[in-house]
């Protein structure tokens, strides 16, 4: 048999294609940097027209393009998937020291790129800074090292090393697979203003730190370099003036620093938007069902797992042959193929549900349940299935509770106990009272809101996989009504529905949660919340319409039937 998708090969092909695409997109970015470098406002609009076509612009475009591609290569080699953001400085220092080879490589490459861009910038705009030697005693006197020339090299070193360390310390090289697939190049337009602002802010920050450091240690560094050069040939160690007190020096350094950072920043934005992490995988089965299952289980490689869920959604939606092959693959020691694949999909959904349950606020005191709203459809004109009114499909032939009491409403899902089962009696009463008092205070509400928002971001870190898992799972359930020859799906329908309804309940709770008197959305990514709610509702509506004639035969548990009843009534 031939594997349905060689995910390792497909991953490398996608990465190569994206890298080449990023190199193509780097051309207009390099040209934009060159135009910005050659702008001059002394002659008005004519300077802009000349900057668009001048030979100096074309030369700077080539230099910026080479620097941008080199930055992309460094990103691709040093990129990591794991991310654990911290706000204080000690964990950042630990990250820099944990991988000394990567830190040294990044610093070395960016320093060399800074030197390269400095040479190009100085050749085009440097003036006196392009001269390494000065001759204050005449044309035939001993040469003197240009202080501005040396200070420019030190500034370039600070720029390259500072930018590389900031990338590593702030984890800008550690990202997950893009949560929402979109047209990637259009996402860059919103990043351009931020890139310009970040480039200017970083260059000014490095400039004033460099000025202070060079003001203290610059003269000693200058004398040391001149002393080393004096051992090779005769030179003078007495500099003429200080570049730190020259306005032209400061403007030159700020101009070159902004252009350096802008070149690197645009390359970084291209990498974030277009590329993803490098993937290496050795395990591959020729059995295409097992190949797909191995891809779904590759939690250590997000790209492989992402492609596997995409493949599962594709075959569940469009390939009747492969759907049937999955549903009829029952002779495996580890269980039927449907059980294993559905288990991976349910695992993705349950993980998100657990995260939402952990973010739930302390449970409030129970309130008396409101009576259910009367149906807007008369039973005599309601759509019928098997001769039963729609509102009675899931409740027919069920025993009424004793004493004629209506069935008790389903108990709401409680949040995780903050104190554990060990805290009982007076201890738990005191802890609960302190917690409630803190939650009622403005400070406690602010702390709770911020912590919840920060933790809720991780719920949708694999949003696209959740969407594919829900849709593929429900598509297989839907088609099982005619393609499941051995009835392997029917026994798991209740657990699948329970998983989806539990996730839907938590999403609706988090979307409608309030903090005091001000409503707020717990999820920082509210559009993902709304989108996932719609995906779940559409899938449940599809299930009820497909199995409408057989809902009673499924014998769903009473609590699950009550949750599914609004979908059968088209009122969810």
C-alpha cells in the first residue's frame, strides 16, 4: 500500500516553498528600505522621484536584500517551537545561556550583517566617516586613526549584538504554527507601521546607551587600538575632537541604525508570517491509515500534526473510499482505526475544554431554574419524525420521575476546586470567605481578569486543528449512517456528542461571563470563541438533521438528550 500522505516530505516541501516565497517578498521590502535611505526633503517631491530610480537606490536595494535573506536563513536555522514567555530578566538570561551555540551564532551573524550594512551605508552617505586615517601633521606625517571611523564600528557591533540578543531573549524566534490559516502576505500590511516604529525605537535606544558607554570607555578604547596599530607601523594616538559631540555623527549613526534595524525587522516579519518551524521525522508507515494516525499523534512536531489533521478533514469530507477504509479497518491489536482516530480528535477537544474549565470563576450560589420557554411551534403543525412531534423525539418512551415531578435540570459544570479535597470544615469556610472577599474587591477583580486573559490565550493555540478535528469527526459520524458496515461508530456517538456539547457549554459560559457590573470577554481572542461556537453548532445541527429519524433509537443518556433537544427543535 502507498501512504496517503508522506507528511515528512510534505513538510519539507512546504518549508522550501515558503522560504523561496519569503525570498521573493524580500525584494520589495529591500527596495522600500533603499528608497527610505535615499529620501531627501530639501528638494520636495523631486527628491522622492529621484530616490525611486537613482543608482544609489538600486545599489542599496541589493545590499538590503542580501542582508534580509541572510537574516531569513538564520531564522530558519535557529527557530524553535516551544515557547514559555516570562516578564522578568532572569529567565531571559537563562534562555541565552541554555543554548550558547545558538546565541553565539545569532550574535556573530548579526554583527557581521551590521558591518556589511555599515560599509554600504558609509560608502554612500559616510563623508568623513569613510576615511580610516587622518593626517593632521601634513600629507607626509604619521597617519592618525579617525575617531569617528572607530566609533562607527563600535556602534555597528552594538547594533548587531543588541538585536540578536533581543530576538533570543524575547523569544521572537520561538513560535507555534499559525492558529488561523489566511492569505499570509496580506497579514504583512498591518505589521509595517509597527516595524517602522520598532526600528526607530530600537535604534534610538542603542544610540543613547552607546553614547554613554563610549563617553566613559571610548578614549581608552581609542588609545588601545592605536597602541596595537603602532606595533605594526608608525601612527599617532592623539585624536582630533570627539565624534560624540558632533551632530553629524549622531545623525549618521541614527540614520544607519534605523536602516539596519528596519532591514532585519522586515525580514523577521516575513519569517513570522510566511515560514514555520523546521521539521524532522523518521517514522513513516506504508499503511496509509497508520501513516495518518502517526501524523495525528505527532504532538512534538506541530507542522506534522497540523498537516495530518488537514489530511483527515480532506478525506473525511471528500473521499468516500478512504472514509470507508477507516470505518472498516477493525482488525488491529490496538483497536479499530475509527477508535484511534476519533480518540485523537476527542483528545484535542477535551484538552481545550479542560483549559476553559480551569479558567472558570468560583461557582456562584445556585439560583432556582427558570421554567423552559414554550415552543413557538404548535405540536399539530410541528415537523414530525416517525409520527412523533419534534419536541418529543429525544424524550419519548422515557420514564417520568416519581410523584409527577418534572425532570431535574442538568447540574452546571462546576469549576475546579481551588483548595482541593483536603480543605474541609472550618478551613475551607475561611479560605472560601477570603477568596470571595478578594474577588469582590477592585484589585482582586483586576488580578483575576488579567490572569484569566493571559491563560485563555493558550486555549486557541491550535484553533485550526480544533476546527478540523470537530468537522472531520462529525463528518465521519454523519457518513457512518450509510458507510459503517460493522457499526463501530454507533457505540461511540454518545461520547462524541458529550465531548462536543461539553466544549460548547464552556465556550458559551466564557463568552457570556461577567466581572462585577462590567461585561467582558474572558477570551483574549474573542473571534476564535465565536467561530468555534458556530463550528460546534453547525456540526450538531448537521448531526440532528442526518439522524433525525433515528434519534430515539440511539438511546442517548437523559442528560445528553436534554442538551441535544434544542438542536432537534432548531432553537439552539
